[in-house]
């Protein structure tokens, strides 16, 4: 990171530049004949689309991954997914640790900014723990997948499929090697469904939440705390993430179950247990994952519109998911309720939240909703499809989700470029926005302008 210190490159510039460089390198590699099964060059727009969707851990594809890319191409995609899931700062820091390079104070401050943490203590330990935790969870996920894929595809292919899907699920990428139908062939398979859902959730809640829970478990084990006291010791951030995440999952599953119950094209032909499992899978994949067990084009309009909202919210901060994040959503909702109740401050679970976080959340919301509107309008200009399908596609790209109503593969070159830009902004935009609007860095002006009332609402 000497270049960063020498030229005073900011964290936001490093993150943006790192993602862009990874996409560029991946796009070039995937365009080469050695990456395709046909042995021919892949058009640059398609190779860069594949690279972008991998690095941005989205999952939208213009070609069927297993049919178009050979083993080399699939390995490149897997590496890009892992890079995108871990993030630029974690990836670079990990390389330095492997090379036994000293992590300086500037490097630690960079890690602190990337994870938006309040302290410099234990940052290197946190990075090491993130790497170990990531590979451990992915290894366990791959092992569980192998019980299905090894008997089905043989030892070599089965192991490769298990590893690929474990990394893709944990990183919330949603890219699969099954085919154009994604996980629809396994829509009633409990092993594949439950393993995938758990990997998506664990990857999506964010690394700081992992760290907090593990630290509190150690304390709880020593002090023999009850579940209630253990929960009280968790940080406010962790509490908001867990409550919001599981509330959205439960509410989403209930909505899908009720609205799609009689839809013969989705879950209508399943028994009650299978419907419940499929509803939970759809609720979880809506928010960030991109895997699917029911055809998205056959969802009812109400379910699709509900899914767009869920995709817009996304996962949690400093995780592998996209969207405006669960904490942003929770703060905006509570701020709105506090305003209606005419409360002077924002209170969450017995704690006061600084107004700066409300402003930051509002800025992220405005950036994201503006991007979604512009992307949908531009896509409507160059693509002749139903408006709801295009809005669904744009929301999926912005939230780095990867679900589509069979729109992606029919996009024109202009449409592909629009979606690529939306995926990039969806992955990088909210992160850079959050880092550039950090609370506590503002300098208050000594001059106070005169106040005047305006009409609102």
C-alpha cells in the first residue's frame, strides 16, 4: 500500500479502482479463446459483462455459464467472485500478510475506513479472522453440497461443482454451473436449499457482525450468560442487522407463500412443506443472492414488485451483499416514525442514534433510488420489454442480486452496458457513499445563516 500513502489515494478511490481493475483483468482473460468451450474469442461486451457480474457478485449473465465457459473460464469467474466477496481492502491486506509484509498505521486506518469501525485495535486480527472464517464456511458448504453433487456428477465434477456453488452462495453471487434453470431442478431438495440459504445469510449479514457475535460468545461462555443477557451484550449494529434481516426473511417468506400459493407456474404444485421451503428460499434470494428455485418470469406482478423492494434493501453493511443495506433501511424507517411522533432524537433499542447516521442513510437512499430510476429509464429506451420486467432487471443489477425475468440474455449491446454500469454502481456506490459521509468528520461553520420556515408535505 506504499503507492496509496505516496499519492494519498483515499479509501474510496482504492475500492473503486480495485474493483475496476479486477473487472478489466477478468474481462480480458474471459475474452480469450482459452476461456471458452468453443475455443473462440468471446465478444468483449459479453466477457466484460461476465467479469462485472462476478466481481460485483451479482449473477446476471448474458451466456449460460456452464455451457459457454470451460474449466479455465470457470476458475477465472470463481476467483473474481471470491475477490468481489472479500472486497479490495481485505484481499490486498491478506496478500500482504501472506507475504509477511508489515501492516503499518496507514494500512490499519485503511482497514478501519473500509469496515467503518470506530477503533484501530485488532484490525489485522479481524482481517485474518475474516479470511479464515470465509474459507471455513465455504469449505463446510462445499462439503454439504458434495453429498448431492458427487453422486450426481461424479467425483471430479461433483467436487468442483460443490466448491464453485459454495463460494458463489457465500459471496451472494448467484452464479451456478447447473444450467439456465439455476437451482430449479433442486427446488424440492432440502439439502441444496437449506445449505444455500444458510450460506447466503451468513455471507450477507456482514463481517463486523460475525466478529461481534464470536467475541460475545466467548464472553457468554465464560460468564455462562443466558440468551437474553447474551443478546443484550451485542452491539447495537449487530442487533439491528439480526432483527432486520430475520424480520425481512420471515415477512418475505410469508408474502411469497400467500401470494404464490395457488400459482401453478411457481409453487402451486408443491405440497405444504415444499411450498414453505420454496417461499423462504425466494425471500432470501430476493434480497441479494440470485439463485432461483422457481421461474422468476412466472411470479405474479405483486410478488415481483415486492421482490424489487426487497432487492433494493439488500443485505447488511461490510458483507457480501448489495442494496442500500438493512441498517440503512432500519434507520430510515425509525427516523420516519420518530418524526411522526415528534421525537427530538432517533432511538433504537434503548440507544440514541446520531443525526449524522440519518443523513448518511438518506444520502445512500437518494443515490440508490436515483440510480434505479435512471437505469430503468435508459433500459426502457433501448429495450422493448414489459416495464415491470425492466424495473426488476435494474433493481436486480443495482442490488447485486442476479435474478431476471429472462431479460439479460436478450439485451442489446447498449442494454448490457447499462446493466454493467448499474451493477458497478450498486456494488461500489453505496460503499463509497458511506465512507465519504462518515460521521464526526464535519467542520462546523462559525457562521450561522438566518433560519426560515418552508412548507413540507
